[in-house]
C-alpha cells in the first residue's frame, strides 16, 4: 500500500505496478489507509512522513498501539534527523528519501518485505553528526547551566509554556520563572525567542 497525498506519487504507484512480484493494493492518504488496513492487508506500507491529515509518524504511533506487525517504510523529501530517529524508535523498518531513484525505492521495499531494514545512508550520517553535535553542545552548556536549566531550555525549544513545564517537572510555575531568569542572565539573552535562537545555534535543540 502506498500512502501519500501528493498527486506526483501516482508515477511511483505505476512504477511498482509494473514490477514483477508487486501488487499495489491501494493508494491513499493516511486516514483512509488506517481505516482500510484490515480489508487490504498489505505486506508492506510505503508511507510519506509529511501529509496533511495523518502523517507517517502518526501512522506508526497508531499501528504500534494496535500491535500491528505490518512493516512500514517512511518516505521523506528531506532527511529530518529528529523524525528519522523517532521513526526508528517507533518501529519503522525502512526510511528512504523521495528523491531516490525508482530502483532504490523498489529495492528498499523488497528488502523490508524479506525481513531486513533499510535506512538511507545520508540520513544515518546526518543523524550521527547531529547526535555528536548535541552531545558537544550539552557539554558546553553544562559549564554554564545546570542539568535542570538545560532541561527547561529544551522544553522551551519545543514550544512549551511555563505552566506545562511546571507540570512536566512537578515544580511550581514560579520556580520555572526563577529558572528562566537565571538562564537569561547566564546566557545574556533577552526573552524566549532569543533563548530558542541561541539554543538552535548551539545545537541544544
């Protein structure tokens, strides 16, 4: 089953349909695909990471909750490192770039169908580089910020408000404000936006 809401994906569907041993049982968007899985029972799901209704990561979370054993390959237009790492944690069996050649996409599906994994090498390289950069940034930040302050900086980077941070950390909202004041002072930034920009530049988020 090919799950993508872009019109251009029809060419990919035709490519698979022309290959010996392949039968595209359905081409659909994410929500429709989830509703039809029991009926179509595909051997492999080839899913776009980003879709308007239900994206690839959302489908992985849903299927994981259903205890589904249908292997999923995620297609991405850009190697988003965080999305790639989360996809692997959620049980994706393959991760392939949309810009890959048709032969590569076909080979990826064959390998995953045979029980193997397929992760695009460029994505893996970027993922390792990002992990190393973040570890270096954390060590650098640890010389200035406490562990709790680094934790709060990352939560701010995720767009969390003070009340949400307080609930997550089981502290008062006033304590969060005190931590933020100390963070601003230590990093010489003026407000949340500057903090987020600083954290992005340093690789903390």
